[in-house]
DNA sequence: CAATAAATAGACAGGTCTGTATATTTCTTG
DNA sequence: CAAGAAATATACAGACCTGTCTATTTATTG
C-alpha cells in the first residue's frame, strides 16, 4: 500500500463504513452526541468495535463523518427543491421555507444537528464544532448567491436576515413542536424581499 | 419539622445552595450539560458532594435550578430594557433586539442555555427539557402581549415571527460569532412591524 | 451553654465511557 | 485454492460518571 501511512487515518469508503455512519447519524440525531455512546451505535449497526476504530481514529471523527453525510443528503434535497421552484431567484428563496416545512413535518425531525454539534462541542478547535460551522457557512453562501441574483439593494444584509428566519424557524419548530414556523418565516421572508427590492 | 417529608425534596434557599446554582449555571453555560460533571461544579464552588445532594435530588434538578436562576436574571434585565424604551409597544418590541445585542457582545455570551437544554435532553419528559420549553413559552407570551398592545392586524403571527428573528439571531450570533445579527434582526422586525400596522 | 441542623471529607458502589490488544474467523481476489 | 485483507468476538485498561454511606466537624439558635 503506497501513500500516507502516518497513522489513525480515515480509510476510504466501504459498505461497513457507510452503514456505521448512517447508524451514527440516526442515533446522534435522536439522542445527542455525549448522551449516545459508541457502544449504542455499534449495537444498532451490528458492527464490531474494532471495525469502527479501523475506519475512524475517534468518536469525534465518526461524528464529523455523520455531519458530512447529513450535509450531502440535505444539499441534495435542497437542490432538488430549488430546481423545482423555477428560474426566479425570489421564487427559489421562498421555496427554501416550503422545503423546511416538509422537513419540520417529517417524523424524523429532531432539530438541527449542526446547532447541536456546535453546542455540545463549544470550543472552536473541536472537530464537530468546525464541521458544523462550515455547514452553516455553506448555507449562508447559497443564500448570498440567491440574494445577489435577485438584484436587491443590500444582498448581504438580506442574506443574513433570511438566515435568521431559517435558523429561527428550525429552533421554534423543534422546541415548540410547531412546523407552522416555516409558514411564518416564509411570510416574513416575502415581506423582507419586497422591501429590499431594487 | 412539620410539612411534607416524603423524600428527596428540594430544600429552601440558602447561601450554599445559591452559590451552587450560580456555579452550575456558569459551568453548564460554558461546557454543556453532559460534558460537565457535578464534580467539576463542586470543585469550582468549593462545596461538598453531600451538600449538593442534600439540596437537590439529582443532577437534573440542579440543572433545572440553574435554568430558573438564569430565567430570573434574564427577565429582570429585559424588564429594565423595556421600561427604558418608553411607553410605546413598538419601541419596546424593537428595544428587545438592542438588548439582545448587548448580550451578544458580552464576553460571557455562549448561546442560549434553553435551546441547549432542550437539545441535550430531547425527551419531553426530561425535566431540563420542560424547564426550557416553559421559558420559551413565557418569552413568547411577552411578545404576544406587546404585539397586541401595538394594535397590529395579526398579533399572533407577528409574535411568532418576531420570535423567529430573536431565536435566529441568538443562533447566528453564537455559531458565526456575529453580534451584528441583532441589528439585522431589528431591521427585519421594523419592516414586519410596519407592514403589520393596523 | 446545649441541642439541633448543616456542611464537611473521604471512601465507595455500580455503572458507563472511549480506546486498545489479541487471537480468530470471514471475506476478497489474484 | 491460496494469500492477504477485513471484520469479528472478547477481554481489558483507565478514566469518568452519578449517587450513597459514614463519621466528623462546623454553624446556628433556643
């Protein structure tokens, strides 16, 4: 085997690895990161402990892999929803909140795993914290792009404001068990969009 | 001693108890609930373990007490800020976001301990979860009251929308280390308020 | 002062956690 | 089939966790 053999590297994808990451994502989503031990993940996945540690140097790396998996899934779903919304940037921006509502109404909805990751790993140097922040920045960049395309006066501010509405909707939908938060957010977004015109 | 002696009751306030709750609030705020053990709280507080368990039946009850303490402090500060904003309900509503910004810029700002409590204790039956939800509902009720006083068309919807902005601002300020989120939220709130007029 | 209450130190039980070591078995693939 | 790679079961180290028990000391207060 040629290449970097330093140590404790992550190995390339495999069926076992994928299954492990999927299971980890499920369990961490349901129970949190500290509250769920790797033994629980291994038990549900039906995988031996050494297999985990052959693929990941530590639990935190498994968490990062789970966050990355969710990011792929989420990006894919959002992309589809945006494409279905047509070509208008404004329609795309509003479609985001419809997409959120579908998520809120799904029975697997447990709030945002990135907010939770940043909360449970509050130090900036923690890998899950960094992964969570990176995700949120990617999302913000998407909003920025759409706001610029929409040709509003202050795209930067509007992007942050729409981000506030989205994050707030997630938190409210989670804590109050209130999927309607997405509609409230969409209406507010429409108002801000109208005001920000040209 | 007359009265209920069933067992494992919380005892009335005392200097030790107060100090314990203050220390717990500090540490849980900094490190999270599962990640911070009671030994760390006891060490920083300089209090014996049995003293803790004489005042609280369990760690979760200590967490609830810490959440309650923060709720008092927060309500007190907000009340002051609202009073200083004058008599106009609209001015009071906007003043909330100025008050948030002061918080965001304080060096102790670590995000919202109630969101984190609900995240780390995701089951509705968990005491910290219930305490967190109760706090958020109280805050929402305050928003409702001000929106009604402001005499807008749909006070209920506006209250939820302002809640979205506030929660979103907290999350964004925390994750992106961006206290300016409060200004963005305030501007958005002003727009929604103007649109909701009469 | 004397009696009662509160807080203390320290050990400990019983459980959980992450991560490692070892030896064996299964799978893959030339 | 045979050799190498991957996954397995099992045990274990070492640390940490919550909560309890006991015996002693310190405060409080009638």
